[in-house]
C-alpha cells in the first residue's frame, strides 16, 4: 500500500473549497484546489454566518477567531410604506452561536490564507475544461492544457459549475425577475441610536422593494435592495460612476428610518440579477460529487448559502470517515458511491426545502400597490415574534450536529 496520502481534487477556491480542504487535510487526505480565477476576487458584498455555519468552522482550531466581521445582536423590521416598526427584538444568545455579518472578500481571503498556512496547494488560473474517471481515479483537464489526477473529486465551483455541467449536462439558468442593488455605507446616526448601537439586522419593506442591512465592521454596514426588473446583464455587470450617482440620488435616497441614508452615503455599489437552477435528484456520479452552490444554488433571502455549504462539508467528511474511505491506497468506486449516496439522502431534502423557502421569501417581500404592501406588512408582523425568532435560530443551531461533533 502506498504511504502517500490519497489526493483529492477540489474544483473551486471560493468559500467552500478552502474549508473542505482544511477538513480533508486534518483527516489525512491530500486535498489540492484548482480555481479558475487568478486570485481572490473583489466580488459580491457580504454574507451572514449563522449558528450552523459557525458550528462547522469552529471545528477548525483557531479559525473563528480570525474571521472578520461584526456580531449581530438584534433584528429590527420597518414598514417604509406605513412608517411603522413591525418587529424589534434581540437575537437569542442561548444557542451557543449567534449571527455574524462578514464582508465577503475579507472572509474569502481569510479562508484562503488559512488553507495555504496549512500547506494546502491552490492552483489559480485553472479553469476546468473536463473531468473523467476510471475504476481507480479521476482526471481533471484545464483550459490551460494542464491535467491533475486524484482518487476522487469534489465540485465546489459555484453557481456556474463546470463540474456540474460535466456530470449532468448544460442547463438553463432562468432569471427570477428580481435584482439586488447593494453596497457598503457608514453607519447612519439614525440606525446607530437603535438596536444596540446599530448591531442589528435591519429589514425595510418598501413599495415594490425590500432592503436588508447589517453591520460587517466597526464603521460599515452592508445593504442590499431587492426589486423587480427586466433582465439586463450588461448594465448590472458594469455599474459605472454615473449609474452609482443615479442610484444614490434616486427614489431610494428619500426612504425614512435611516434606509435612505445608507443609499446616499454608500462607498461602493453593485447590482446583479438573481438566477435559479433546476433541483438535482443526485449530486454525484462515481468518484465525483458536488457540494454548495454547485449542487444547490439558492437565492440570498434566507442568508443560508454559505452556511449550507458548510453543512455539506461536515456531512461529506463525516460520511467519508464512517464508510472508512482510506486516506492512502486504492479506494474502490463502490465505497465512494455508497458514501456519496448517503450524503445525498441526508442533504438533498434539507437544501431543497431551504432553496424553495428562500425563493418564496423573495417573492413575498417584493409586492406592488398599497393594499398588497399593507397585506405583506401584516403578514410579516404576524410571522415575527420572539418565539418564532428563537425557533428559527434553534433550528439552525441544531445542525449539522448536536452537542458533540462526529468528526
């Protein structure tokens, strides 16, 4: 038997790839990451680390303490249409982990740095062209002409996953009809005086629009506005200074309750469309498996995208161990197939339910007309209570493991 650890090819060095690699390295495998971009990109805005995601990251010693961001201590919901506070309460702290707003790029860089510090290879500028497999290994071929061989492969390459296309063919990515416009802003005085000095997740429900905002640093709040719009990818991709000024001086700027101040004082603004992918009945074939957005991309309205990727990682690694997949020497395809099948049986129902719930949440937030807005606001007010908030946080905090981790 070879004394060399079994190499695992990880496609994608986004949020999920480095975390998976850290776990596999700790368990005795030799993970190597291949990423299409040339470095960590300044893409996206922020994300919310919720209890389930933090529980997974806490299993890597010292990592949580390195993650940038700001702890979210409350929730504050306002109807801009009726100028009314619909709900306000602290986030329950009895579940062990709370909520943490993190700037995406800084978080991404932190994960990459941690992986590199643990001796994990990351090959930048390697866009996957194809991936094939035999009875003993997998071979990834990249558009720059290089190849890589491993015992098995994990596709962590996100919404536009080439690994997914290789396994299951090309799919249409239907536009949901919703866009998000978002940015980073200083903390407005209006918000700094409420909800524990601005350390809240704010939801502002407007006419044909919804804004979510939360602190990600001592001096910065990240915000995003959902609204309906015609599909126009090019204008979203290139938000120039003129468009930024138009947004900062547009209708959103006059919103009350501090929401308008976020827009007018923004330091950075981006705009993007929200797209769906069909649900898959399986996430693997033979020695190749998908996780995270490659397997179950979701709209952002529940803030569970990265957190569900971390749940994927926990269960995938747990099942590799439970099925006694060897860290060196030959790995029978049947052994991997059994582990990946059980992984899907656990994860597909949970992620499918959350993807549907996120989609419904987005649809319900953005409504047109005064009466529809009043009905929406009444539904929001009825749905939120301290008990419901605790139940939701407890549900996430109960996953992906109980009091003791299995890995």
